[in-house]
């Protein structure tokens, strides 16, 4: 969000900000050495602030539910406007006084965008994963989050402030996520003009002293916050032509929030192996309780045995060595997901033809032969001919393969190496990976699909 409303007011000489400015920084709008004239204490101009919110809702009707879910809190500790993770919006009275309604409307959209896109939760995850600590790193996250959202905030009815944070001002490409921007810049001369930036814990996850906290008044519960996001996403999906593509992508994933892919893969395997009929058999090791009703007869009980998993690894030429190495790491993770019984996990390398089935002793020692075309149907056929048959088939592939026409007799989980496919029409009878217009079939609906390597939330 920009400061241009304050800057222009101070530059006209009609207003002198108090020492420390609206956010505690140096005062502006006076000559060096000139005494500071304290500004009279004013109440927050709610009429102007709410008129700006109404204008924001008219300009971005798909965000109206979220805009009106925010509860405003008057605060002289914030430089402009800021939000906490509990959906309170802290507002500086001086900022409202000196900023035109047209720019205030954009700030409303800017702040609620932080909350809808879960920048506080994502910042916390990034901080844990990358070991980022301290206010400086949180400032970087705030700047990166602003770069993500500002291209969709301003324009089309909302005025552009002069000092708004844009990727171009930092020499960064447009259209990326906060997590991507964080890798591409550090605090320095280019970010010095944004050192004042403070959008609150709702933008970077770091709690402020001036925030009311989880037990303060008028905060939304986790369920209420999720309900607001769902309503906004539902509105965008109902009328997708009214929202930019970035918000449409966000709405698609709001119904199925992205999670770290390794957790998803493990959960998918555990779900498949715990399904009805998976890994179940009768055993006399523990007699059935019903034996008491049949004197002299010992009845077996139905016990769950450890599941058998067959892992098909795509070794075709379209899969890189790095991805094959990642596949072997996933084999070890799969063995942990099913209880650590490596003797129940087998690995089947496959390109256009299925290779030898390898029992899992050490994942690092499995030879991944191949390098030709791709037809994983042969791998499915060989896995299903194994005795005993697997309870679950896990396929690690880039997806450039024909798929079985019928659902296998056991559950299937597909781990996809991501590919930037085009939307060109595809002839399902031609599987030519050298054809630049080739777009492979998507995995069938009967398979649980997890994209390998997807760790960040989408826009």
C-alpha cells in the first residue's frame, strides 16, 4: 500500500504530522529545525473509511464478503492500515484524514488480500522451513507478499498509489508467489524506501504489541475465517469472468487447500492401505469372540495384516536423473508410510516395457533401467500378476504415458513430476513425446493424484 496520500498532504504545507509520524517514523512536512506543531487528536473518520470500503466492494464485488468481515480498530501505532491474523483491521486516523477515498479503497482490498491468501500462515511455514528469524526477515515476507498481490489490487477502478510495492521496482518478474519472491531479493538499497512497511501479523505472521491478540474482542475464529474464504471462493467460481486469473486459481484451491506433497503422498498411501478389504485376512492367532457362542469350535478372527505396496517408477527418457533420484527417496518414504516393512514393498522400473521387480532392501541400490518411450500399462500388468498381489500400486511418473483403460483391482496412487503442458488438442492415439504439440492424458479419475515437488500455496 502506498503513502502518497500522506506525502501529498504534508507536501502542501497545510498539515504537520507529529514527531514520529503516523507510524512512529520521522516527522515530515516541515523544514529542518522547524518545531513540530502537534496535530490535534482526532477520532477516526469512520464515514470516510466505510465509504472507501463500499467503493472497494463495488470495484471488487467478489471480495465483498471478506471486506465486510473485517472489524476496524482505531490505532495510532500503525503507519497506514494493517491487519492481524484474526481479521481485525487497524487504522491510523491521520492516514484516513490525509488519503483520498479512491486510494483508501485500494488499501482495503490490499489488506484483505493478505488475509484471504493466508500470508500469515504461509509466512510461518516458510520461516520454519528455511530457518528465517527476526523482524528483518518478516519485513522481507511483507514485501514479498505485497509483490504477490498488488498486481491484482490496483487498477480497474482502484487508484494506484505512488509508492506501492511492485515486483518491477525490485527488479523481479511479475506473477509469482510470495515464496518465490523471497528467494530473489534481500534487504538493501532497493528495499530501503519500504522500510516503513507494516501490514501487521496478517501479512507476515509476526504478532505486534499493538494487536489485540487471540483473546481480544471482535476477532474471527478459525472456523469463521475458513467460512469467509469459502464464501469468497464460491462467489468467484460462480462468476469467474469477474475475477482475474490469479483469484480464479486461488478459488480453485480454496476448496482443496494445497499441502506439502510428501505429507499428501503419505496420507494417500495410508488411506489406500486402510480401505475396506485392504490387508485383511482371517487368523487363528487370536480366536474370534464369537467362539464363545459355539462350544468346542475355535473360530478365526478377521485381522489386518501389513499391506503390500508395488511402486512403479517411470524410467523413460522424459524423466530426468534428478527426478529418478527423487523417486528413490520416495520409495524409502513409502516404506515408512506403511509401517517400515520393507519386505512388503517392491519396486518395478518401467519405460515402454516393465523391467525386473525388485524387493526393497535398500532403495539406493535399485537399478533404474530404461530411457526409451513410455507405456506404464505394462508396469500395471506386471504388478498385478505378482503373487501375492499388491494392496496398493504407487506410480511415480511425469504423466507422459497412456493409462490402463480399466481400474486395477487394487487402489492406485499417482505421484506426478510436474510438467508445463500446453492446452493444445491432443490425439489420444498418438503418444509421441518428441512432438511439441503433444499433451498427455491426465491420470484417470480412479487414481489418487499428488504432484511431487509442490510445496507452496497457489495464488
